[in-house]
C-alpha cells in the first residue's frame, strides 16, 4: 500500500481554526512524505501553518480532514492512551524553551520518559547516564536546570528526547533561544544522532544554519507545501538561500 | 478530542501501537515531594489558610472537651466559672456542645479556606503549564497529572492539618489553663482530646483534597501542545 521507509505520511491534510466567528484555514491540503532516518527542516514565515503542520506530525493536534500517519498508524484513530504511548515511545520532543522540568535534576529529566515507559529504575538510571554522556553532560547529571546554561539545558532535552529510542525527534525551533555557537553545537549533535541512530529528525525552524545539515527542506507558504528541496538542490542554490536571509 | 476518561477497550485497528504507560506510586510520591520542596514558599502559603481554619476548628472542639471535662468533675465552683466565662449552661445540663453560632463560624472559616486553596492551586496550575505540557509530551496520561496534584495536596493537607490541629489544641488548652487553672487540664479526657485533634486533621486533609479537585482537573485536561507555547 505504501512505501515501507516512510515514517511520516501526511495526505490532504487541512486544519481549520475558529477564531471568534471566523474560520481560519491554517492548512489547505498538505501532502508530505518523510522517509526514515532523514533530517528534515520545515521552513516558512510565521503564520504560514508551519507550526500547525508540525504539531500534526507530532501527534499533538488532529487534522480537520485528511490523514496523518506516523509509522503507518493513522493518529486520528488513536485514543488518549495510545496517543500517550506514541508520545512516550515513538516521538521525542525538543522545545524552543527547553522545557526541562524545573524540580528535577538533569538525570531525572532524562529518566522520566523511561519511568513512564515502565522501565525499572536501575536500568533507567544506567541508560540516562549513557545518554547524558552521549550529549557531553555525563558529569552534570545531578545538576538542576537553573544550574545549567541554555545550551546545556537543550542538550539535556536532546538526551531526554532519545530516552525511549524514538523513531522521530521533533524539534520546534531548537536553536531559537540559543546563541550562534551553542545553536550550531546543538544542530551538529542532532545531525550526528540522526546519522548514528537512524532517528528521523524533523524540525520547524527559521534558522538557516539548519539548512546545511538537512537532507530535505520543506517550505511551507500560506497553508500549503510551497516546495520540497533535497540536499543536492540546496547546495546548488545556497547563494540564493544566503540572499534570502 | 478524546481525552481523559476514555475506556481502554476502544479498538484502534493497529497492531503497532500499544497503550501501556505507567507512573508507579512511589515515583509519583517522589515527584510530589520534590515539587513541594522546590516550591516550598508557595506550598507554605497554600497551606497557611488551611492551618488557620483547622486550628480554629480544633480550638473550638478542644475547648468543648475541656468544658465537658470540668463539668464531669461535678464541682459547682468550676461550673460557675464556666458560666462566668460565657458558656450557656441550663440548670442540670452536664455537657456542652458547640452552639449553632459556633458551628456556623467554623463552617464559614472552612469555606473561606477552601476558596483560598482553590485560588492558590489554580495559580499553581497556570504557573506550571509548561511542566504539565512537557510531561504530557513525554507520555503522561491525564491521570498521572491528577495523581501528582492530589498527592501534593494530600501531603500539604496532612502536614498543614496536623500543624493546625496541634496549634488549636495547644492554644485552647493554654487558654483554659490561664482561665481556670491546672484543674481544667487534668480533668480533660485525653481520649476526647485525641478524637478532636483527629477530626480536625481529617477535615483538613479532606478540605485540601476538595480544594485541589477543580485545579487538578484543569491541569489534567491541559493539552500537550501547551508545552510548545513560547510566550508566558
């Protein structure tokens, strides 16, 4: 029926919001296929429907019409328990505002999804430490979020997103609150993880630094997919991208 | 959107998605305790109105226990002292109970307290929208959030109510001691004292849980996408 390598498939998705008495069409029929293991950037001006599409892919929102398949499962068919399971096991989220849970240490933040997944405590702690080492924070496991810099918090968030070996990592403006260098470090880390672990990284972004590492860039404009550029085409038109900036 | 009390027998039509997500009680307790510790000052304020209301309840009940203990001695001087201090004792009446007015004031103070708790907890929910949204993105179910809020309120309620019951009892006993002398303390039945304190503690815990009910529901229904919100 469909290609096996597609981790996310979006067909004819529309989404309408009610703002007072006016219906606002945020998405006007989007079709998109994302292959496994790719690094995808969703680009688009604010108000283009980028965030709406992104939330749909993340199973955080349901379409008004059309279908969203994550790992060939139609998310509209899932109930609250299955959606929670999907969020816990299949998808790792990274936020612009880091969203490290303030009352917990770095290690506790990383192990929380594993607790939800039913892993026993010792195994979760072992794996949490491994993940923190992977993102270069092995020695800061007992630190509280306010003792970590923005870049470090985002790395904790990346480790947390990887906790249950998800198929997809969804990153919403992951570099939006970071300075140039730390942003670049985070992007490099995400790229490395996607290559090493075969995780599909999907990020919504304004950040042109992201384009260099993306396998595919999806441009959203006015509720539709404007164009999809592959890596090869990107490097050719890199001057153009620069001029757009 | 299907959320909350969805029965776990809805067919999904897919074999790949499972439904088991867990939060062991011990872990929930640990998170709640941490949450209280980190937000200690806020917890203290939330609990303060409870402490005051419960100590008032405890004060009223223990004062009645003291009066009953004094009446039970059968000493006419003590009886006269009680009447002088404001107890309406009919001739031949050998026990006092809280008057309608007293009960009314106690109920009012408990109501005010519950409103205070609801208010404080609603603010806590607003403050913690990102934390709740993030937990939901990590796979937390509505009832995990409910459980965390109820546990926190239960712990706060228990500690606050114990403190309140103790303050009320101590205040009432020292008041009686100053007014009537040592005999007031020695004639009071310890069993009745304990029962009064236990009732006050129980009422306090119940109030705390009642007060958090609506805020916890608001928190549990919060959509995970809230975690993505950038503005405060």
